C-alpha cells in the first residue's frame, strides 16, 4: 500500500509540475511577443534600394510586405527581395497592389523587421520612399 500511495503522489506531483512549467513558458513567450514587435529602426536612413516598383503580397497590422521588381531583358517580374512598407495611418495598402516610386524620389532602408514563418525566422528591410 505504501508503494502505491508513493507512486500516485509522485505521478500527481509530476503532472502538476509539468503544467506549472508549461504555464511559465507560455507567460514568458506571451510577454516577449507583446513588447517585441520585431522592428528595429535605424538612427538615419541606410542604403538605397534600386527597385522602382513593389508588389504587395501580404498586408499586416504594421504595414505591407512587398516583393521588389526585377527586370530581365524586357520582362519585369516581382521576384526580388521582400521589403516592408510601414503604415503611417494614411496609406491603406491591399494585396496585389503595385507601389510605384515617383520620379525624383528614392527608396531607402530605414530599419529591419523580423517575423516568424513556418520555416523559421525571416528578417526583411523596412523601406520608405523619400526625396
């Protein structure tokens, strides 16, 4: 009888500790997601991005992820690097929208954005159209 009681108490203690550990891990992960949005902004604008057109493939709460235009011979495709255009509250982007850079303006990297995909983490440049 003593061995059976000891076994059952050990089993119950193990289950309780497992759930307590999972709860702690979930709360730590939840806090990290709430305070860390994956955005790192530069102090001053960085490199110029040469593409003149971008096609939005996913709109997220903070902006729009877009593929850069690549030109090969006379064919233009949106297969270039992925960038993030931050939402400023005025520009409401939509899927498949083509964002064109106006003449006389350039696109510069102003930060990086890291997000999680099914294949792991991905980091893309945050860009802004400027003079």
